[in-house]
C-alpha cells in the first residue's frame, strides 16, 4: 500500500467579497477549485503571473485565510479551526518580505524564541537559549546576532531570521512565499542553497512560491502552474520546463532566459495577445481562452479538467 502524501489539497476555493457599488458586492475568486499534493521531503514549485492566486493558496493552506470551500489534509488529517494550533507545529511559513514580517521592537533572540514560548517547547531558560542559538547556527547566523534588532541586518540576514523562526517548532512542511524575490541575485543563491541544505538535513517539505522559473526549476521536484486562480498544468520540473503542453505554460517557458545559445537559437518566443481578464468578471469556461490562439467553442463552454498526459503530467486544456 502506497504512503499517503504529507499535504493534500482538495478543491480549495478562496473567494473575497469586493464592494463594487454603494449596495453591490461581488465575489473575487482568488483561488478557484485548486487541488494538489506534496510528499514528505518534497518541494512543489508554484508559479504564475502576479495576481494569479499563488500567495493566497499558501495562506489559505495554513488557514491564515479562512477557506471558502475545499479541504487541506496533513498526513490524512483535515486541517480545521479546532486543530489549527497543534498543526502550527507541523506547518509553518516563510514570508516574502523580510522587512515587514519581523517585529522591529523584538531582538533576534525573541523573534526566534516566540514560537518556542507559544508552544512551550523548552523546560527552562537555558534550554530555550540553546535551541535559539542552534537555530541561528543552522541558518548561518552568529550567536552575537541574538541581541540585535531586525533593522540592523541586511535583507538576506533578515530572511534567515524568518527561516529560523519557521524552523523553531521543527515543522515537516513550510510554505515559502517568494522568499528570495526581495533579495539581491547573489544573496538569492545563498538562501536557495540554504533551503536545499535544510531539506537534506531535516527532511522538510516545501511549497515554493516564486516568479523566477529558473529558481523554481532548480529547487523543485515538481511544478504547478497557476492562471487566474486555477492550476492549468502540473508535472515534474523537467516535464513542465522542457515538455510543457498548456499554451499558457508554453508562453511562460518561452520567456525564460536560458544561458545556452544553441537552445535559445532554436526556441521561438510566444507572445500572448490581449489583456489578463478581471478576476471579478472571469470569462466563461477556460479563463485563458481570451488570450489563447488555440481556443475553440468548447473552451467557452466549460473549464477543462486536469488530465494525465503520461508520467503524472497533468494538463487542463481541451485542445492541446
């Protein structure tokens, strides 16, 4: 019998009420019927344009937003309001902005130690201090940094503090919400390498949300592509990058700058026409059909389901 996934998301929906008039409210479908899974010790990359719902998926998965519908399972157990406190020790998040996600009034020691305090994971002050120093060493910070404040550090160091805070409760799963997008390129490489080293040491699984497709391909075992609140393609990192099928994924991948002149010479850039539709007034059927040159009548009638094209490569398209 095969082992169940560490994280399983089933038909997740996240709708936000938006006032569009004095007495009129419409629903913005930020995440609409999303399903995926993540195995223990695995990294799933989640990519797509700004506003497609990537961050909302991560926040809803951890119930920072109350989901409109659907469910999230951790090792087969539903994550609910009743057990979310205990689940916080198993699922954590590293936020995008290392400048706003850290309390400027707290020292590094207090920031990293706060999860230990909340979940009572030590028996005395000495053990608390030892755990904090161990976490700091794990992410490449020195013990002398413990008494400093967040504003005294660079962006890369602040993100390391955020990662140490997430690791404090020894989670098995971390949502990484664009954790390197606010950092310089040289610092990005250091932080990405650290994520990989931590995964190898601790066996932690990641949902890695990012814009940079090269970074996602480097760190992820599998990739899921989102468009307007829906997942349109999933598969292994190599399948999605080099054998993409969905027209939207093909367009994304054609824009990736790959340092290989022979490969670039034979690749054709796919430029999408039209504008991204309003999330308040989504087109019927497939949301991508208004920008897709392959669209047919069936595309306007219904959203295509994700179907397996071989080797677990799932694609939501009627035509391709």
